[in-house]
């Protein structure tokens, strides 16, 4: 059964994915953010920092991120070393 009315969403704290399937419950006022799937070969030529940030930037734009969100993400990626970059990327993306 697919529940699409907003009263049900408010009552249960559930949201629906684009196919109308219920997602996990959320706390009141909390946004649901799904990780974006991204295929990166960290051992190959795609494993350098600039290639990773470029793929993430493209995937972000393709998934509706605005310019400010992209800029904030890239600034956070560049705020440390390579390990920091990977940890920031893994927060937002599901890397294969």
C-alpha cells in the first residue's frame, strides 16, 4: 500500500522516495538525505583528489545540489589532507 498524503507523513514521521515507497522514520524537523551512489576507483587514475572532487561535483549537480552546496562541499573537502577528503566524500556519497 502506498501512502502519499501529507497527513500520513506528518502523523507517522515517514517520507516517501520518488517511487512512493516509505523511507525510514525521521525526527520532526530533520531532513532526509540519501547518499548519492558514485563509482570511483581509488586505486586507479580516478583516485587523485581533483578527479574525486570533479566526480562529486558532477554527481551533486546531477542530483539537484545548488552552487552554494557544491562550493561548501568542495571547501570542506579541501580543508585537510587526502584522508579528510575521503571522509568528507563518504559522508555524502556511497562509493563503490
